[in-house]
C-alpha cells in the first residue's frame, strides 16, 4: 500500500493533536485523554500501512457507529489529500445548481470541510502586541449577529449564514404538554373515584366499605407528524425545514412519543426512518435518494388523500399533532384539496399550517389552494426564519392559539 502523506514535516504527534481538534470541531466528543491514547497507540502500531493507521485512530476516537461518517471525511481530507484547504474551501462556496452527473456530496463532507477551515487544524497564532491608538466603537444601536440571523429570511441567507442557521436550528426544541388519557391510575388525592379498588378493599372486610379509593387520569405524550412540501416553489425553505424536522426527531427529552416525517410534491414519501440517523448529513442524503419529486410540481390534494388513505390510521392515533408545511399553491381542483384537508383535520388532535408566504405583510388568502385549506386548520403561522420556528412553540403549547388564521379568514369574505 502507498505510504500516508504526513503533513507539516512529519511531526506525527502534533498532527494527531490537530486532527483531534478537527474531529472536535466537526462535532465528535474527542478529549485530551483520547489524544494521548491515540499517540501511544500509533507509536506501538506504526504508520507503515494506511489501513492500520486508519483503524488505530478510529479505535481511539470513535465511540458510536454514527460517528464514522464524519471521521472518514475528516481522515480523508486531513491525512490523504495534499490540497486539503483548497478542496475544503470549495465545499463551502455557495451552492449552485449543476448537472445531475456531477458528484454529489457524501455524508458529513460539509461538516468536515467546515471543521478544516475553522482553524481546527492549525494552532492559534500568538496575540500580536501592537502599540497604537485605541478606537472605541459605539455599538448600542447595532443589531447583534445572532439577532440578525434569527430574523433573516432563509432565501436571503449566504452560504455562511445558512451553515450557522443550521447549527441554530439543531438546538431548537418543540415543547409539548402531555394529554390526559381516559385510563386512570391510583392516586391518594385523585379527583376520580376508583370503584374497583373500593370494592376489592370492601371484600377483604366482609363487604363493609370504610373508605373510597381515589384515582386520577393517566398522562400520555402525543405524536408529531410533519408533512413537508418539497415542490419548486418551496425549494428555498424545504431544506432548512428538513434540518428542523431532523432536530425534532432526535431531540432528547422533547416529550413526543414518536415523530413521523413525510415529503410531498407530486407524490407522498415517508422519510421517517431516514431522519432517525443521528448525523444530519447522512439522514438528508438517504432521504434525498428516496425522494423522487424534489423541486417538481405540486399536487397537494392528491398527496393529502394518499396520506389519509395509507397512513392516517397508522400515525395519527394517540392525539397526534400535524404540521402541514406548504405554501398552498395547488394546481389541481381546490374542492379535492378542501375535502382532504378537512379529513386530515378531523383525524388529528391539532393541525398547524406553516406557510412561508405569510412573511409578507400584504399576504391575503386569495389563492384557491389557500382558501381551501385555511378553514380546516387550527393555527396558521409563518415559517421563513429561525424566529418563526421558535414561535412555533407557542402554537404547540397553547390550545387556543390560531396564529394569523382569523386575520386571513377576514380577507376571504
């Protein structure tokens, strides 16, 4: 096998340290202890063979199977390619629509490129001591970067802002309140009488009732079902919203019993199992291979009918909440869309419509598709920025929240 190209004059221990920093910048939990173990293991195993060196570092730095995709890309870019930074910067350029035959990015390649260009490979330079005149800047009237990014429209973001927005979306949470079930459980201070327990106690005392047993309602967590429009008119938002759905599906302690995700354009596609991947790049890559109608036409009514027919009884039980993410621009008959939306609303506990067109102040419910869906939803909200996704928590925690539904209904009259 060919020899491994060790950068920076063969200082192996120092380069292993920089490689660990790259992994940590890419999201892997790599601490100083693992770096020491990796240096000792390489000193014993040597670097004569490429595969031995790869598996030695993988054994020291990996702790979960889903971390291997990120590790592979970082290893390839750091140790094998002589033009690491040039290719990494190329991956971070703004995305341009290219011909289908061009190579698609592999899983975790974007995260590895960001880690390579974030200063993780090189040690920080010493602070320069320069004497000069101090300049004071009054920033009281300026907006912070975080506030500007949170309110910025997804379609107007640069490549760097999109990368930062994806990291912010990954930290979002969708709170939910438990639902009172019809089933009861024993409780000393419950508000319901437990007749069975009362009679069992009475039978032990010869039929004499001395006290009444109490019970309270059991609580259960609802399911979250997301229907995301990936047609051409939603292309600027659907990718960011899929990152949001991945964060919701993998959030720990969020309270949802299950999270189901579907995409639709001209056909309905279930991508729930792909979003269970812990790595978001791998999850979206697999989902992209499954979805065949990306940035195509729109048949909202037919897709909602397919969901009601094939999936509603499977995933809408237990008081599920449905997020319908679409702009409502339908090409088929609006009556068909209205019947499908009505059945969907009757089958779930709450139907929340997220529409990016609502970001415009002058938006009115004039399109036939919008007029067909709007009367059947419980809440109508915008979804074009990080702030709008944060406000979605209000729609999920308040039972009486309607968003802009009342205002839009007034424009239909």
